[in-house]
DNA sequence: GTCTATAACCGGATAGAC
DNA sequence: GTCTATCCGGTTATAGAC
């Protein structure tokens, strides 16, 4: 995993290939940034403040993180790992499809919680097709693949029986769904993001039901049409990230 | 419409209440900005360049547009009006639901075309919950309502027969769908955005079919669950826009 | 080569005079 | 309503230390 240059560019460059001290400096800057983002928010935290608080010069901070955004990229990768860890338990012990999905979605919201304060910026820069943070960008391909695989495990090691044509596509559909929940969560101002948890519960149930009825004959052509659309979407828009 | 302060704040303030000259200056700055965004892109166009090209000082440009983003807001409102105009024809003459929806979606893509070059920024800032450009924000409420009403006309003046419980909610679902198409379009790099048109065609057909089968008894509980989720989503996340 | 620092550049935004 | 002058913060150039 950490050998993947897309996902782990900075880590590979500094934590593996470079010196011990460099790795520690980098980690320290990242931790400091994370703390300041929590305390003050994203816009309110200047790179100068991050550098000062971390006890390094501004130029040095930029040596490790090429931009303020790239700090987010590092946080993004960290969050994904936390989610995978938090999902391990349900994935190992549950067999019911609905329960597995519910557990993974809960784990997602749980692990995201500490980032809620500045998640808006994370997502909004991620929405820019030109940004490497964009989920469809090359830079994000590795994380996206891994996350999709996670949803693949939700499905394939479960008791669910779905039509063959749908089976291979469903993980990606589930990943897209989970992005939708995140979008909602970003806007969620309810205490403890309770609304997001509730929404996840309901939609998980809805999806479980949809999966259950997916074998009904009259729905077959609809599913086929849906998959055709997905192919279409996947085929287009593979832009790289221009500077 | 222009009496609505949310949608038309700047316009109301300057085009209606202020002087002739001020209105002309404002329009000229906006036109200049639009041209420069086309020619150079968003990031590459500086406020200084806009001011210089428009023949005004930097401070003066900021007198009319409180931020670089607020230029986009003005463009956003303009685009919506263009869409409504371009949709008038199909809405007046077509009766088949699928055809009406197809026409309105085509009109959307047609009218959006000139903005494709810098649409990414438009959308990415719009994804920020704190941004007034956000479709769910108070500032956008008026445009959203109008756009939803447009999709209401697509449905209600058509020949489609849908279950009662769905009838009142479908317009908002269609609006959400149309946002999804826009998201795709933003990423679309195919010549003339042909992929987006194709996707719209396919999804319109898919939706028409879904609407047609929506009366199947076994789907009734699913629809009910879907509507419950929509209620949930609507209830939450009504954040205002902090500075 | 790896790391750190200082000084400067650039552009968004604001203050305040006219 | 318009300007000039200035601030502020992201980013870069570059020089040197280890």
C-alpha cells in the first residue's frame, strides 16, 4: 500500500526514502496543522501559523507540503486508513449484507467525526476536477480503488444474492452512495451529526431492500439500463490534473 | 423575480436602486470578467486584470463585487434565467413526460456550454456549505425554488401518471438529478460535451421508465421508504453562511 | 543529496481620502 | 462612486547548513 506513489507520494518520499529526522519533522508539521485546523478552522489557519507552531520556518513547511491543500491530501489518506481499520471487525464477523453495510457506514461516520470542523473545505476543493483531491482524479485512484474494494467485501462475503450482471458493479455503486452520505454529513449541523447516522441507517435499509428485490423479473431491463449508464459515466471525464 | 433580495441582491442594489451610471459600470465589469474568464480561465484571471480591462480601479471593482466569488454568483443567476428562457418552448408544446424532461435537460446543457471553461470553480466553491453559492444555502434558495418549479412544470403539465405520494416530491428529485448531470458535465472533457448529452438522454429514458413502473404494487413500500429518506435529508443541514 | 531558513513575489481584500 | 495605498497570506526563489 505505502509503495503506491499516488496514494503515498509524500509518505514514500519522506517517510521511507529520506532520513529519520525528516520523517519526524513531516509528521510533526502534519499533526500541528491538524490541531490548528481543529482549533481555528481551515481558512483561519495560516501556513505561517502552522510553521511557527510546529517550530519550523515557513519555507521548511513548504519543503514537506507543497501547498496548503496538500496537507488535506495527507489527512485524507490517514482518514481512509482509519476507516479500513474501524471496519475490520464487522467485516470479519457479520454475514448479513445489510448489517455489514450498516457497520461499515457507521465506521465511516465514526472515523470522520474529528474532521467535521474543516471537512467542508476538504470536500469543496475535492469537487474541483482540476484538483488532485478530486475523487475521480489520478491522484485519488488508489484510495478510490481501495475504498471500492472495501464495499466489494461488504457484498461478496455476505449472504446477499444479486443478479450476476449487477454483482460486479454494485461495489462501485455502493462507493458512490457512501460519497453521497459524506456530502450530507458535511452539511450536517445536528448534534453529534445524529442526522447523518439516521440517514445512513435508513438508506442502508433502503439499499438492502433494493438489493433484495433486484431479482424481480420486471426490474431486469431497468437494471440493464442502469448499468449501461454507469458504463457511460465511467468512460468519460478521465481528465488529468493540470497545474 | 428581481425583487427577490436573495437571488438578486447585487442587481437590486445597483441596477434598480442606484444610479444609471453605477448600473452601467457594474454590468461592464461583469461582462469584462466573463470575457476574461473565458479567455484565460478563473485562476488565471486576477481581479486587477478585470479592473484594468474594464477601465476601473481595483477598489472600484470591489465596490460592485465584494469578492472574486461574487462575480460567479452573478453569472450563476444569469445562467438560470437563460435556462428558463431556453426551456419555454418545450414546456409550452410537448406533453409527453419523457420528451419534456429531455428538452429541459438539453436546454440546460445548451445554455451552460459557454460557462464550461470555468464551471469547475463555480461548482467547487458551491460545494462548500459555508459558501453562499451552495445550492442549499439561503442565498441560493430562490434560484433553487425556481429551478425546482421548472421541473414541477415538466411533470405536472405532462401526461405522466404517478402515485399521489410521489407526485409532490418528484420535482425536487428531478432537480437533484439535474444537479448530478451538471456534476458530470463539469468533468466532461469530450468534444462539445457530447458525453453529457448522451448521459442525459439515457438517464432521461431511465427516469421515464422508473416513473412508468412507479405504480407497481411491490414497489410501493420502497417508494415510501425513499420519501421518508428525502424528508430526513430536507430536515437537516439548514446552515446559514458564516463569514 | 537532505534539510532549513530568509526574503521576496503575487494577488485577493480593505481603509480611507477625495 | 472612484481612487490610491496598504495589508495579509499563499507561494516561490534562493542561499546556505548538515
